[in-house]
């Protein structure tokens, strides 16, 4: 099984900031956010001739979070159950991602190396800042670029995604993102956390190995806390 020890994710601006995984540290309060995918892969279908008619089809393959979890399970030699969740673990104090994991009961598998993300340089803010806590709430708008592939790059480019060595579902998408800034109080401390919703499009390779155009939605939402 491939060791997952480096987080290759980078996000700029007030949205999600991705950085390398830190080493062992003091007790940290993390916020658990669920990753929800609703994607359609548009693949070139077969061409058949019947008499004087030539018909070419387009195959549409629906991909959800469950499909990605299954692919990650195969890639990491894990047989995840139907109740497994794909989640971000975000440091509540800094709002920085500390890991992308599949959580299946007591089995927690770090899959950070398969993910890379960044935001566009322009972010439009609409927020209210609490001067006592320093926390801003409200909504911002921008762009997001997300890659899911083997050994995801720290710096993102947008070529077609090719089949990975052991991950048989890959995609490279970008699109318009809405970021909702939320104030979360845990043990009398208030933190600022971002919920994300994006309409995306791009390219990918489905589990059947065919290159495809990809369109759909991605959300990263949740306020469950985990102390570790």
C-alpha cells in the first residue's frame, strides 16, 4: 500500500489554503468536511453502420463520491464499506487543510497524495468581520481547480488527465466556486471555516479507461469537530 505522508494541495486567498502535511504536533482541533461529487463523464461511444446509416454514440457515465471512494480503496488496497466517507480534515485555528482521508468506521486512510487544488487569483468578497473574534462571515466568489490523480502535482497545470498507475478514476476540473465563511464555536473558542460549492468542468478518465469530458458539481461542507 502506498504511504500517504505529504499533502500536495495548495489554495490561495481567503478560501482553502493547502500546504505540506506537518509532522507530529500538539493536540489540534480539526473540522471534518464531507466531499460530495456529482459528475458526469462524457465519453466517445461506438460507431455502427446499419444499411446506409452510420450512428455514433456518446456514453454518459455518472460518478459520485461513492465511486471515487471505491477507486481509492482499490488504489490503497482497502475494501471500504458503503458507509465510508471522503473528508477534508481542516485545522480549525488556521483554516488550513491537514489531510484528505477516507473514514470508514475506525479505519482512517490518508489519501492526500491523490488530491491537488488551487484557487484563481481573483476572489470577490462579501463579508462581515467580528472585530472581537477577528472572524469574518459571509460569501465569496472565485474559481477553483481540482485534480484527482496518482501523485497529484503541487503546482497545477491543465493537460488531459491520463490513467494513473493504480487509481482508475481520475479527473482534472475547474470552475466557479461559492465559498461560505462560517463562524464555528468549539469549547468557547470561535473559528472561521469555509464551506465550498463549485460548478466544474474539465477532463478525466473513467474506470473503463476511456478519456472523457467532465461536468458537474463538487461541494466540501461540514462542521463536525475532531480533536487529535
